[in-house]
């Protein structure tokens, strides 16, 4: 099993660890300390040693932050974790705030006292973030203090070691373009920007650029590393030598110099001493690197990570791989849905058993490298917790008359998958069918959108929400996130959400389409497929070419939850065409004993 269902934290963490941290702060002459969820690489999913926020608070979600002062503390999360954070974090030690309404900087302005010294680790915060935090501290009359050693690391006596997973090559069979060509393209972009080199600090970009993968981060095949790429296309890849295979240097060629990761700072100093111009993404690079390069005499310019957009806009090979991965994954999911339909209605299946069974079907494909995230397997009220992670204490059985929501995905060498299905266990109520159908209408609205070049995901978000808004309903998470190619299941810069995002959608970008509805203490509904942005095409009678989405996820929807009377003709046709595509893609690949079940599951409405 890739997944472990033991609890990773609990409400006792505050009582266990906050006093120890406060004692450490006192010894460092600090009145407080900022603890983001981020690691030194700004990863979403982070290695065990970097789970500093969880160690201090008990919160195990993938997004949040805390500020712990000598006599008070706050835990900040977004709407996805409203329920979870209160279950995991002891309110005797922490106040709670919504980070979308009260940012770290806003909390400091309102709560820091004149003269207080608030520490932060400059490796865990970007230059932009530090600028905002420093302005907030000044506004409150407090002082923001960069520390050489993280206060949590000093207090965490049994902190896990840093990972040392081997780096592997990601063949052009899957990548589509050689590392040398990618580096030449990045070099050309640097010349246009007037930069001699760029510092890359995001492991997904480094993995993409050098056509390598790793195992330092669970669920995401990343090698923790840094890189400096020159305008000539030459590069230095900074990675722990214990993680490199003997063939890595030969595969990368003479234009790539391998050095240990501890050599990053000396490289920045060298560029500074030579008076070179280096581009750094101030929105993703550690503040320490930005400051060090400037102090060394380098001309530092801001440049958005030049790998981000070409990494997000998949090439033909990557798109073909994604389609193949989703068909393979669709076989596993369909087998699971059949198994669930045939076994769960008597109440004998629990959330952990369901997650294990789906993982088992994925393993049986023979191609699964890892799951792409820990499955969200929630029955009844647990399904209403958007990012619920089932553990042995929270595990509950799938009961007749309830809904079961399972959000899961796989990492395959040719693609990354992410799919959510909501299934009725037994007979659903009319309210459940109505709400499911409204979510389905929302899903279809986005899936069928046409939009001009330059459109952002922010502009499309309301397409998906309108059917729910018209019924007085909504959901507190984004509608869609970018997805990598055998990389992160959450990938930027593109996303579809209420929050403004200036990244225009480009052909080849893969995103999720996942509207939902959640009734607290009752049930959750989410329908998620992955979609690919298609190139602009003429529209009959129109005067502008329009882009659209191709749905690549292949698995049936629960027809028992669809109230056809709430769908218009176009929506009925979409469901029928989608199910027809699922049948065409899977019927010759699934076991013989599943064919009749799939035929029934994909019949026209």
C-alpha cells in the first residue's frame, strides 16, 4: 500500500510542542515566530522533516500557517479546512482565522505589539512575502527578524532526516523534448530579458527542465534540488551527490555541471562578484537567496519562473501520454465502481477498505508508480469535509441511504491523474439527486465552455458556479487546478477559481473540472474530470477563433444520482456523449466480467 491510514497528528500536539517552542524563542530573544506550511522549495506536499506546521499545531492539511507568540497564537487556513483545522488543533492554544480574509500580514498589523520581535526563516518565505510581512511589522511597531536557524528545528528534537531518494531520468519517450532543447529555449528567454542566468528553485521546474524525476516527496516524483541556467543554455544542477546515479552526468551532457546543493550560495556570490545579472522569481524563490545575490553585488531582476508556462502547456507527446494514462486509470476506477456497486450496499465496506481497493486496482495496471495524493474517501458526513483524510479513528462504514465521495489519482510515467466520483449507497434522497444534478450542470457548463485567446481561469470560474448560485448554493474551493505530467497533481500557474489569476489559459494546459456541494454533517458531492485546453478553432458564423476543453478522464458517473428533469437537452446530450466515450475507450480493456456492468453504467439517459 502506498497509503497509510494511521493518524499523523492530533490535538495534543499543541500542548506537547508549543511550550518547547516558546522556550526556544525566549533563548533566541524572540517574542514570536511565523510557521508556514511551506518547505524551502515552496512545495505543496512536503517531506516529513519539513512538516513544521503540523509538529507545532497538529494541523496536517496542505495549506496554512501559524504565528506563535509568547502568550498567544493563531492558526490560519482557508475554506477547504474549516472543519479539519478545528478537529486537529487545540483551541486552548490557538485562535483560528481564515487566511483568505486575514493574511499573516493582516494578523500582524492587528495583533503584534510595539517592540515585539517576530522571527521568520528566510528559506521558507519568498522575497514578496517578506516584503509584506516586514511592512506589516513596521505598521504595528514590531520588528521582523530573519533567523539563521529555524526555531522549530531547534525545538524539534526527533525531526526526521532529509530525504535522499535517487534521481532518475525521464526519457524523451515521455517528455517529448530533450533537456538540451529546453535549456536552449530558456537561455533564449534569458537573453531577451537581459539576464546572464536564472536561479531555479522550484523542484517541478527543475525536474521538467532536466528531464529527471525523484522520490524525495511522497505522491510527487520530485528530486529536491536547485539550478542555475545560463543564457547560453549551460547549467549547474545543485543536488545532493548521494541522490545521483552514475549515468545522470553522462545523460545530461557536458553543458550541465553537477554540484552539491550546499554550493548554491557560493554560486550566487560568484555571480555577484563578477557583476552578472541574475533573474530570480521573487514570488517563489527563498528570500535568503534574493537578498544574498543582491548583497554579493549581482544585478538581480525579477523574472517569473521561465519554466512554469512551457511546463504547464504540454507538448503533443505529453498530451498523448495523459490520454493513455487516463484510459489506464479509467479501467482501474471502473473496476472499483463495479466492485463498490456489488459489495457496498449492505454496509460491509468502510472508507479505508474502499480506498485500499481502488489503490489495488491501480496497482494491477502494472504501471502505477505512486498515487498522486492520499485518497479522499468520505462517506456520509465525512464527505462534507472537502480535504478529508480517512484515518483509523475516523473510519466509518458506507451506509445505505448515504453518499460516498472518493477523490483519488495515480502517478504513471506518462501522466498524472485526478478524479472524483460521488456514489449513492442504496437509494439516495431527492435532495441528494437534486444537488448532485446541479453540480453536474456546473461541471458540464465548464466542460463545454468556448473562450477566446487570453482568457484566464478566473474569468471562467463563474461558468461553473452559475447553476449552483441560481439555487442559492456554492462551494469554498477552486473549480480547477493545473495538473503536471508525471509531476504535481496541483500545478500552476493556471487555475480556475474565484481568486484573481492573470495566467491566461494556453493550448495543452491540463486542469481539473471539479465543482461541488457540501452539506455539513450530512454529505459531500464533487464531480471531477481532467480537461485539456484545445487550440483555437473557428466558430461557425463567428469572427474570432475560440479555444475549448477536451475531457480526458474516462469513468462512469452515477446515473442513479442524475435527475434528468433538471437537465436541458444539451446537458443530456453531453452526459450521453461522455458515457459513450467512456464505453468506447474502456470496453475492450476491462475484464470480461465487467463489460456488462460498464454497458449498463454508460447507457443513454
